[in-house]
C-alpha cells in the first residue's frame, strides 16, 4: 500500500478503530437483548455497505441487491443443515451468491443494459426469488436434508467454531463475529475503492464513454464490482440469519428492496460510513415505532425518502462533509486575508 | 515540406454509414500515413463527424471496412480501438466531471503504466499542458476551454501513436486556439493525427493535407491553399470564407 | 371447442388485465419519462374509493366509473404539483421519490383504515356460460372496458387538441414551449390523467381483488415490468408488452399453475430486456403512439 493510499484511507482506519472499540465495549455495557438486535442491524449494514460500493462508487443502481443478501442467507442455511456445520456453509454461501451474480452480471453488462432497465431486471430477480420460495411449503420442496419451508422459512443453524459443529456460538459471540465481519468488509471496501480497479469503477460511473475511450473494458469492470458487491451482501445474509435465527422469503420483498436503497440515499452515495450509519439509525427508528398503526413504518420511511430526495439529495454524510470542508475553506481564506493585510502594512 | 510516405496506418474501404434512408457516409475510401496530420473539413452534414465516429468505434458502419495498422477494426468497440494506442477526443468534451484534472489525466496514464510511472507521467503531462493551477479542481467546474485542455491532456498522457480529434478548437479563445495548434504540432512529431474542424484559421495553422467532405463523400484531398482556390470547394462552402 | 374458447377467454382476460393495470403508468412514463412507483397505490386508492363509496350507499357503477378516476385524478394532480415537478429530467430521483410516496400512501391508508380489509364489494355482474364452462361476466366486462379505454386514450391523443399538445410536448418539450405551450400544465394534466386511469383500473378491479393498503405491491411489479418492456410508446408499448408478457403468463399458468405463470412472466421480461434494452417499442413500432 502506497503512502498516498494510506493517507486516503485514514478516515477508514479511524472508523474501523472506533468499530473495534465498540465491539469490545458493547457487551459489557448493553443488555443481551440489545446485543442480539444489534447483530441483526450489523448484518443489514453489511448489505448497505455492498450497495454503497456498487451504487455509490460504481454507479450501478441495483434495485434487487437484497436478492444477494437473501440468497446468501438461504444458501448458508441449507448448506449448514446438510453439512451439519457452519464452516463450509459460509464459504459455499459466498461462492454460490457471487457465481450467481456474475452470471446475472454477465447477462446484463455484456448486453449493455444500463440505468433504469438494469434496475428493472434486478428488481425482477428479487421478486422471482420471493415468488418462487414462498410457494415451497410442501415436504417435497427440499435440497438434500433441508426443507425450503415456503413462506414460513427455515431455521438457520448457528455459526460454530471452525470445523467443530458441536460448539456453536452464543449470541454474544455471534455479535463479535458480526462486528468483526463488518469491520473487515468495511476496511476491504475502503481499500478497494482506492485501488486502480476502484478508481476506474468510479470513472465509469462519471462518464462511461470516456472510460471506454481511454481503453478500459467497462463491461468487465462493472461485472467485477457487481460480483464483489454480491459476495459482500452474501456475508451480510449469513450474519442476518444468525442474528434472527431463521430466514424467510419475506427478505426478498419490495419493502426490503426499497429499504436497502433508502439506506444508501440517506447515508450518502459516494461514502461508506454514511450508509452504514443510516442503517443503524433507521433500524432504531423502525424498532422504536414498533408495530403501531398510526405512525407506522411505511409512513415514516416514505416521508424520510421523499425529504431526502427533494432536500438532501446527497445524503447525510456527504452533506456533513460538504459543510465541514466549506467551513475549513472559509477559515483558510480568512487566515490568508489576514496575512496579506499584515504583509502590506 | 516533403512528406514521408511511410506505412499506411488508417485505411477505410468503401465505408458506408446509413441511418435509415440517410446516407451520412457513402463509399468512402480514405488513407492516412504514419505520422501524417490530416484535417477533415466540410460543411455541416457532410459526414465528417459520422466518419470520425466510425473510426473511433462509436458507430458500427453499415458496410465497408476500417483498418487500423492493418487490423480490421470495423465495428469494434471503442475500448478495443483505444487499446490499440489510439487517443480520442470527442466533439463534446467527454471528461470525468466529478474528478479533479489530475485524476482525469492519471486515469489515462494508468491504463498503460504501473503506479509509479503513471504518477510521473501525469505530473509531466500537467506541466507540459500548463494545467498546474487547476490540477486539483473538479473538471466539472472548469471553463469550456480548460475542459478541452484536460481532455487533450488525457489523450496525450496515453502516449498514443494515432490521435483522433473532433473539433479541438471549438469554443476556444484566440490564445487557446493558438496553443492548441502548437500542441498538435508537437504531438505530430511522434503521432499521426486526424483532426475534424470548422475553424478555418485554426486549420491554416496546422494543416498539410486536408480532406474535404461533402454529402457523405470525399470531394477532394489537397493542401488548404489548393482547396481554397478550387471552384467546387468554394461552391460547397457557399459563403464560408477563410 | 368450448374448452378452447374458455381457455382463450382466460388468456385474453389475463392480457387485458395486464394492460388495464399498466396503462396509467404507461401514460405517465411515455409522456414524461417519469416512472411512478406509487402507481400501485393509485390503483389501491381507486379500489378504496369504490369500497368506501359503495358501502356508503353510492351506486357501484358510479363509484367505479366516475368517482374512482375523479378522486385519484385529483390526488395525481396534487402529487404532481407538490412532488414530481421538482424532479423532471432526473429519472432516478423521481423513481426514488415516488417510491417514498408509495410508502407514504400505504402508511396513510393504514393509519386511516387499518391494516386489513373492512368490508368488500362483490362483483356486480353474473356468470357467462360457454357451453359446459362458465366464465365471469364481470371479467368479460373488464375486457370490454379495457379495449374501450385503450381506444379512448388513442382517440384523445390522436384527435383532440390536448392530445396534440401532449404529443408535441412529449416529442420535443423545448420546441413546444417555444411555441407557447405551457409544458408545465401539460405535465400536470397528463399526470392527473394517468392517475385517473389508474384509479379507474383499481376501482374496476376492487370487486375481484378486494382492498388492502398493501395491495399496490401486487400491481406495481407487473405494471412496471410491462411498461418498461413495452418501451416508450404509450399505447403500442402497453399493448405489445401486455400481449407478450400476459400471453406467456397465461399460457404457463394454464400449463403449470399460477406460480409458474408469474415466474414465466418475470423471466420473459428479463430476456426481453436483454434482447431489446430499450423495450419492445424501442426497436419496433418506434414512431407509434
């Protein structure tokens, strides 16, 4: 890693450090119930991170990112049931999801489908999963030993210590694994966007034609970042079904697909920590609202989305960064003016 | 000046580009030699920009062939053509607005070199094109002429052996136009160039051989002086005086 | 023979159903390049209008054919003035804002009417006999209405002054504006009309589907997919998309059940978009309405 890259990654490392501190301190400070809830929120934030990468940095508006999340969760669950342990299941989940994403991505990017139409296709994919899996209730629907369970879903075997299926992890330990996974993914993505690969992806987002005219095969770059994003979403899926204990086809529905997009809009496209923070914030908001009828989730989420699109289109993090840098520039100008005035005296 | 008749680097054979009933480019045979500088001129709708886009891969020709250094590149993707070592500047500046001038040029250099050389080459290019003041500015914030220069910087940083420029002097001030002409002369020392242009003064500054397009075909190919004196050429321009 | 007619009838119904739920979205998309993700909720609101009005004593035909389009049309105009008009040209942002609107409308209706159906309305027409088979008279009515509606929209676009102004604005807004057309008003009216058509569709379907705040979700995916697959031409696109996707849906449903019918529709849409990235009317019938 070059010096300039380390410099650019300084905020990433700072946030990662904060994350580590939080990870170590939280179980002693917070109740177990909160810790379990947090695990779910962490899983969701990994999903947000994956979309922040492919949309915020890569410019690929994937409406169905949640499909990779859910697919990862299902593949993990089914594999873990069949293997009798979690270790290989996690790997299989990531690989299968990434493979699926690369097939879908090849179809889309090498077919030069883009923008809205890409959004439709990815939305359709998650809806297909939703339709398909919901109707697999009967005993004849199973893969190996694992029943697919239809709209009731499947219970997920908890993660166990590597290759030791008897010693599965307790909720507090699952929390550690989840936080560690989030931090690792976050640092990885933070590194990735500063590599040549990452910067070319950003360039493609800015102007596809110009990137092509410079000699870059944009289809390959888009496919690459899309596949990596899916893999990260799959990691989130594995964490999710451990946090919740089971996975149901509802994960693939329109609401969750929308929610994923909302996290990135609210948090801010072009940042990583923004969408992660937005996920936690909105998770807290929707939990606090509970199932109440008047100020229900839909209402509040709808208002938030509209307000952000109209008034804060860049999202929270970039707006804050914008203010901070504007104030910094102002004070720098003031200092320069003062120096000039003193110089002429 | 005696032109060296070296290898043929760009050739089109019976190139046609039709849009429905419109024959934008019709049966064009074109040849460009190594390190030659050719200007393409002609009235609006003559087909020069369409022809240009057939060379860059932005359009897939209806029929005919495009050969670059002997390789058949008809209908190839733009990135394939660029990957041959061809630098391209489009009519409307195509730059990365959300990135700084430095990053724009770096992306070009980095395509061909590793980290260290790319950074060095970027710095060199910025100095050469005198972009030092705006290196950290977001390109979207620059004036039109500056954006054109950033784009030229991107082209130059790739060290191409063939450069295709579509209206490089468009919207530029007198001084910028002069500097662009100088830059093109410099590039011509190592690379072949095809320049599509409207600005007659600019063409006079740089041209040797000029190809005059009209109604989808090549009307004549000669020096600017010869063309200016020609009756047919005058007629074609109808009111365009140099 | 009777079986064939009955099956054909079902097929035509599936196709016309798809066209009916998609037309409102297509009008708005075709005219203004706005993808209104709250479209399903416009249908839902039409349904609620019918249920509430009919249960309050108003004649069902009036609720369906007059009240539903009127009320939802007005809501559409309000939405356009308050939300949509700030976002023209920003396709992704309108998508997101209307997504928010969709959530908002579901939320509001849930707050007002609760999460499940209060009362429903039963289909007003009886049963048709086709030899040994029976078909719903109401479905037959819906097929006729859909055809009339498509015809009506075509007539409006082709022969009325509004239609002409709308088409001009659609093809070249700047030019229309330079010629003195208030494009802002045209957009407002068009959005209102699209909403009204959606309200009408939702109202007409209420007796069959029932009403829930969340019923919009069942419409939006299919309508969205049909409109995008159809492409930019309002009528040709909707018709082509409905026939193709509805046809595939119907056929596969008949062969293997409704689940596979749905999935076949979705897969067909994906393949269609891969082959024709700008939709059907991006490639064929490009200059049509």
